[in-house]
C-alpha cells in the first residue's frame, strides 16, 4: 500500500468512499449540526476547523466531510452569518481541488465570514495557534494516518472555551509500530517520549489484543483528560478479516451535555444496537451475527442498582453523573429504570400513574426532574 509523504494512502480519494468513511461522515456532520445549534445561536459566532480536509470529494462524485459541511452552512441563512470555516489541506494537489470545490458551493459567497482554505502542513508548531483561538470551534482532524497529529496538538485545540474535537486515531498502525524500536520516532511524536516509553513497558506483558487496545486507548484519553480537562468517547472500526481494530474516532469535550449528545450519535452509528444500547463500533460481522441471549439493558440495570444503592436523585442528575463513566445513553438509562420501576425494584416520584405515556401509549414517560429512590432509600 503506497503512501504519500504526508502519511495518506495514495489514491484514497480516487474511487468511492468505504462504508467506514461514510459512517465517519455521518458522525461528524451530525455532531456539527448539534454543535452549531448550541454554539451559533442568538447571533453568536462559532467555527468549524478541518485540519486535514482532503480534496472535498471522491472520484465517484460523492462529497467528503468539508464539502458537505460547507454546503450545509451556505444553505442555512442562520449559519451563513454565524459560522467561520477554516479548511486546511497540506497536499498541494488536494488543496487546489478543495479550493475549487468550496468556491463552487452555491451561495458560499453569502457567508458573512469568507471560508479560509489553507495549504499548511500541520505539526506541533500549530499548537499555539489552536490554543489561542478566540472563536469557539468544533475541530476535526483526520490525516488518514497520524503524521502531523499528536496528543500535544489535540490538547492545545481543546484549551479554548467551547472547543470540541473529533480526531482519527489509526490504531492499527500505532499498535503495529509501538513494539518496534525502529518506529520509536513517530510514536514518540504522537504520544511524547515519556508516555510512549511508559506505554511500551506496559504492553510488553499483554498477550490479549483487546487488553492491549484498552491500554493504548486509555493512554490517549487519559492524557486529554489530565492535560485539557476533557471527557472522551471512542468509536471503533473493526476489520472484516479477523475482527481486529482498524481505527477509532476519538471525541473530546469539556461539556457534559455535549458528551451525552455524542453518546446518542455514536449509538445511532453502531452496527450493533439492542434495546437502545449500542456497541459504539462498526463491525462488518454484526450484519450476520445472531441476537444476544440477554438484553444489554441488564448491564444498565445492575449498574444503577449497585452504583446508586441507598440514594435518591433525579433522572437528569443520574444521566449527568454517568456521562463520563459509561457509554450508555440517556435512552438506555430511561428504559432500564422504567423496567426497574415495573419490577418494583425502584420507586419514583411522581409515580407511574401520575406521568404521561410516551408516544405509542405503551410505556410511561420519565421526565428529567423525576425523583428515583433506589433500595434502602427513605421515600
């Protein structure tokens, strides 16, 4: 597989996008819509930054993320006056194509803030520029590999108020290179040398691929949590051959409500969804797999009964408390708690008969201010 000097697979954009690329586009554009509904309202300005934008489309004619987002902004009168677009592509050929594609978007000239399309080679030298951003921005970084990308750069991007980030983590290449001394330089550039050395020592004794993956991901998300105060959520892409992991989309934010929304988006994108609980990954084998013997809601039920034993709190308080602890969505918690209420394992105020039915008329609603008393509480 031949690669460009920037680390991108040559010819990647020449044909139709892969299923994983389409899913990645779905996740990023859905989050963009949410982010702008929150941050670009009431006349406020918000930004979208794509550090490795590519040419904007594929040889098949299908559009990639930056062009989809540019069209969305240009077609929405509210966003035209509120959103700043910065699209960067270091490959000169792709940069020229990207610029032409953006210029051709209908009504792009109607944007109050003219889109910035730049040809910079991204490296750690961009950290001060990102950490000094004054406009709250959603930052997307997908270099296809990890050349130019580092945890130092992502940490810098997350420091300004309101900034959220999704970046592409090529787990397969990192996992392969981290065990070889000849690859130390690129791994050290991504993690920083001290963390990379610590990680090498930790994974030496690990024979289990899932455990190795867990440790590497924990090093990535733990760094962002410590250095940027970020809450992280990952979405994995599995391979058809052997079921290993190709890459992860890593999401980071300092806002709990935003994290809750990304759980919903990741769950919707999951290839395995049962009773409102998603696998938070895309695995081609899920299309042919059988249904699980037990509902994953049982894990949610057991968790809340154990974690909140003897306590009373509102549904909203529980969801916020759980936001950075599990991958479960508010829908999963709602379904699990309604089951527990029906089984009389928790009590609620207002009681079921004093709450409206959900759409469809089969289950009661569970408003955010509903008080939930777990076993051992005084009612």
